[in-house]
């Protein structure tokens, strides 16, 4: 939203519109997550990290989750269409549908599901941008690119130290399909792409030298951490550490974009 305000300084939105955009986004994301858990309620019983969710643990009837998820997605999309603008609502609907009916079933077919899921996963920052500007442009693409690329090494790390659980649940993660070594090199490759992609805000005028220093410094630390995995004595421990390191890294990038533009 802040980047959108800077890109369109003459386009002023009221606080109520911004708040409704946030609410609509929360509803759509919540609906997608609820339906994801509805569709995966049986496989969630086979994974330790999902065993205590409301459906596999029997705390909630599946039909309630189904209605709840659909209601949230419909309400959120309608709210964005009526209170914000159609392009934001359209993107939210695309993210909702692709997450639930493309990414979720594809997880049982191919590890490429990760890339399919990274698309809707990277759309929320774009929703904030289009809320203010009402358009898609290169700046929106830069915000999307960072989150898209970040999700891949982030999830590959999870898939390494949770591989046995994913296999038990019938989910086709990369380590199970291509092996650990292939996955380790994929983490390095995508981490390198992330460092390059993190510089996109510079190219579209969203940030300057201060952001460049933060992006390159944190990005190279992240890349070195990824490279350590190629020789790690304990790949599972390294993967877990990379997973946790990826979260403050992402926060640092977006927080710096905000800070340099205030």
C-alpha cells in the first residue's frame, strides 16, 4: 500500500478503504486455508505437524469447514470488488481459486506444485499495491517477484526435514522425488535467484542505495547459508535452521522498502 501511494502520489485513498482491503485479503486467505485443510483432512492425519488441526483431530465437522471456507472466500472477494476495486478483487479471486483447486491437488502429483502454490502465495503484496493504484505495473511485479522466489527455498527446507511425513501423506515433495542432493542444489539455485530478484525494487524506483545494501548483505548471508547445506554434516538440522532464517530475511527486505520510503 505504501509503495502504491508513492507510485501514485495524486491517488489518495481513505483509511476506511485501506482497512477494508486488509479485511478482504484476510478473508480470502483464510478461506483458501480452510478449504486447503478440508481437501487435505485425511493426509493431515498422517503428519505430526498437522495432526492437531481441527479436521484431522475431529474437533470440527468437514462440512462446516467447507461452508466456512467458501463463505470466507466469497465474502472477501465481494468486499474487495465493492469497496476497493475490481482488479484487486480479480487478483484475490485468482489467488483463491489457484491455491485451492490447482496447488492443493497438484501436491499429490508433482513437486512442481511448489511453484504453482508460490504464485497465489506472492499475490497479497500486489493486492495492497493495486488497492491504492488500481493498476498492475513493474512495481507490482517487483513486490510479487521477491515473495515468489523466497517461498521456494523456504519450502524446500521444510520438505527436507519433514520428508518422511510428506511421503506418508502422499505429497510429492522434491526430496522424495529427486533425492536430497538434487534438492540441496535447488535450494542454492533458487537462493541465488532470490538475491538477484531482491534487487528488482531498485530497477523500478521503489528503493535506493540503502535498500541495495540491506538486500545484498542479507541475501548473500542467506546464499552462504544455503551453500553450507551442500557440506552439512546434519542436513536435517541445517534445513531447519535455513527455514527459520528465511523468515527474518524476508521481513528485513520488506521492512527496508517501507523504511526508506516513509
